[in-house]
C-alpha cells in the first residue's frame, strides 16, 4: 500500500494507521504446510458437542444413503480448521498481536462441497484488507480449504478486530486451548 498524501480515500488513510507488519502482508497469501485429517470419531464427537444429531454425522449407512462416501461433518466443524489457520497467521506472520488481543467479529463460509471423514485438508490464508477504526485494527482474512486432491472444500472470510494495547491474563491461552483445540493437532 502506498502512503496517503491527503488526496486518497479515507480507507487509504485508515490503513496507514495499522502496524507496518500488517500493512506489509495485505494482499499476500501463504499455504499452511500442516495437513488436518478429518477423523470419523472427531466428526461424531463434534456433532454431539454442537448438538447436531443428523444421522449422517454418526452412521456410515445414513451418509451413504445420502450419496456420501463417509460420515458428513457438521458445517461448523470447519471453524476448527479456520481457527488453526488464523492462529498460525497471527503467531508467525502478524506477531505484533498476541492471541488474547484478537477478537473475531464476523465469519462467513462458502461451501464448495460437504466435509467428509477421511478428508485431508490444507489451507491457504490471505490477509485481504486492514484498516484502523474505532480504536482497533480491523482485518479481513480469507481461508481457502483444500482436500487431498487439491480441490476446494470451503472458502471462509473472517473479520477480526485486534489491538496491541489490550493485556490479557497469563492463563488466557491455556483456557482457550482446553476449550477450542481438542483434537486439532496436525497430521504428521
């Protein structure tokens, strides 16, 4: 991005207020090298956790009857994969923010096909935009999730508010790990 010379739009000026580390990666994409394998047990466990009791999440015959080769993951299962991808973005690329300084404001999923047990997923992450508004840095992150054949499964667009001025308790991330991240370790 170029610096605002006073003749640009308000968005150009607002984008200049975000940390330079953020401005430097707007418009860039990178592929996360980890692969997440969707396990049958995890599909059923997640479906129970979110109280989605559709039989295709638990019974192979039910999934097959609907035309699927394996158990179908609930749509919100993708939030686990998107969380892992965005966490990597902030830990490795946008390290000016700590995880407790980040708040998800909005998330939209576009599904290209159902997520199935047995899928091996990878992700490409892009920082689409960043600007300063209402005392926070507002960023739009896009995640493209691909299967083992490199075919698109999902596109997620997430709006995030972040601030380097917020301080969280030391045990905050430990609590998040215990709640959100059970079963999301990458496949070796």
